[in-house]
C-alpha cells in the first residue's frame, strides 16, 4: 500500500516509520524544509527511544522517504493521512483545525484515482464531515473517502505502542475505505490485535473519550493522595488495593504532581468545548481539568513547606523537567507552573533534565540549567524529583547528600525508598504518604500488579 503522511511531527513520524517496516511504501510530507533535510540525513526532530534505528532501517529498504512535495506524494498514494498539529486555541481552548483544513485543501488539488483521506490528528467530532466538504467542493470529480484512524501513542514508548497496540480504531462510513484501512493493519490483525471498525464520528469521539477518562482517573488518585496525607493513609497501598480490582485496573493510579503533555490537557479541554457546543454538560471532566490545574501549583506549597516555609533567597534543584521520562516534550509539563510559582515565592531555580533542557530553555526564564544532576543539586537547599527518569531514580543518595547545602528531598514520583533516603540524612517529602508511613504491602515485591502500579501503562501525563 502507498501511504502519504502529511505532517511529520510526533504522530506522523512514528506512523510513517512503522508503516514502512510493515512493507508499505510510506512518504512523510512536511513544509519545513529544514526538518525534511535533517531527516534525510538521519537527524530526528524529536527524541523517542528506538525511532532513529527504525527510520534508518526503513529508509535503507526504500520503504520510507521524506519530501516537501505534497502534490507528488498525494498523487501517488492510495491512502493520505493527515497528522498535522491541532493545538488548543488561546481564546477558547478548542482544537485549532486550521492546519487540518489547509492540508485537506492541498490534498484535494492532487488526488488521482480512488484515495482514502484519513485523519490521524486528534480532531473533534464532525471534523471528517468538514474535510469531506472541503475536498468535495474543490474537486467534485475526485474519487475519495474520508476516514478516521485515531492514534493512541504514549511518548517514550510510541514505537512499541504502534507495533503492539491494545486496539486499532478505524472509523469510516464508506465500505471501500474500511477495506483499504483493514488491509493496512492486516499485520496486526494476524497477531490478534483487536480492530474496532465503526462509523467515522464514533472513531473521532473514541480518542477524546479515552484520554478524558484517563485524565479523570489521574485526577482521582491525586485527590485520594491529598486525603491520604490528611488521614494518615498511604496512597501507594490505596492504589494497589484499587488496582487489583480488574474493573478498575492499575494503570494511571500513580499519584503525582498532575498530568501534562501533548494529549490529556488539550483533549479534555477540546472534549469539554464540544460538549458545551451541543448542550451536554460533562461535569466530571470539567472538574478534573480544574483540579489538575490547581494541583500543579499546589505542589509549590509542598516544596516551600519542606524548606521550612522560608523560600526567599533560597535555591532548589529541580531534577526532571519534561512531563514524563523518555521524551524531550515540555508541553504542559507540571514542572513549568511549579517553577513559576516557586520563583514568585522568591526561590532561585536550578534545573536538570536528561533530554528536555533545550526545549525548557525556551519556556523558562531566570533558571540556571545544568548538564549533571549532582552539579545541579550542589549547594541547593532542597532537591525536587519532578520526572522519574531511570537515571534520576538511580541517583547515589550518599553522593547527593554530600553536595546539597541542606539535605531535603521532595520526591513527587515515589522513586526512592524512604528508609534509604532517611538513612542518608535527608528529610523526605512525598505525595499521599504521611511522613512516618512506610509500605507494608503483603503483595510480593515482583508482583505484576505492583509492577503495573509503579510503571503505569499510561504514564502519558501524570
């Protein structure tokens, strides 16, 4: 199958590479000449584990190529996928579909033969209808169908998610479109991956509904963490007890500083706007958004309290800036409002991240960045673990205790063993656990459920 992917951002690049490894002829199209030139030289615009090797192999076989020539790519394609950005509009939070509709107009001009136009971008319900109208008006003679194929990729493990997904959703009102898309995903059907084939509008809603549900789940456990702190319970054990119930599941039950990233904040807000447009209140989602926004800033109070309530003129080391590990993505990262709130309180910020500092520098002012975690912590009055990168979770606490000015550790990810932390002289502050609470679980240490709670399958945004 010949597939053109319009928009070589995160979703488009991963999709193009994976389709090519399945034997399809994939062409990545982008207007950014610098990005395309870099990709042809093997330089990626994003950090995603394993993606560079995947792309190199696909390019070598000839199944993957990159171009700025939209017309040629579309004319040769059986399927054209739109994977451009849909950022929230500043004025109202609704998904900005300008790039999607612009892509539809360009596609219309170049269609030759039966072509299935697929939205891979996350778009509100009814977007496919408008794409169909745009192409139909521009090319009444064109033979085409519009379908929806939402992505469910988690940054940091997107390649595995694409190649071994929980499910594939195909939304099309046209039988020919359904058949072509089913052929594209035949390698997954053969290994037992569920293929959900439905109407186009239903597929568009599935993406938003799934992300909003996970966002609500994260907000729920975060509020339970606050209650645990007040009543002397342990949120880790609460999450474990909940996660053992198969109706609930362990995913997204890791209490933290709030969800962020490229999907959950944007998608929950867009779904809320859609519901308001149709006069259908979604109060649970609305409250989840409010709770999450407030939580990110509330974490600053925990840091200041850990420093004894005296912030003015002191310094704190923030370890981990990206919204989750294994990505350089700073979009809606909880570290941003945390740092801004701490700065307003008078704290000087030192910061380190294994991959995200270049992007962080563009978003944060008056922050001193360090390439080394220990150097970042040197002389600081407190250390905050914000993102649970593996290299940060394995820091040498003895060495860390020697370089900090005051041994105060604020662990927002439950990454460290409290007994080990205290053994090295640190005062420990964490989320959802009373200061003297220790884990006393009866579940064996290597239990799959306990592992799932610690390594949630959807740590996308918490």
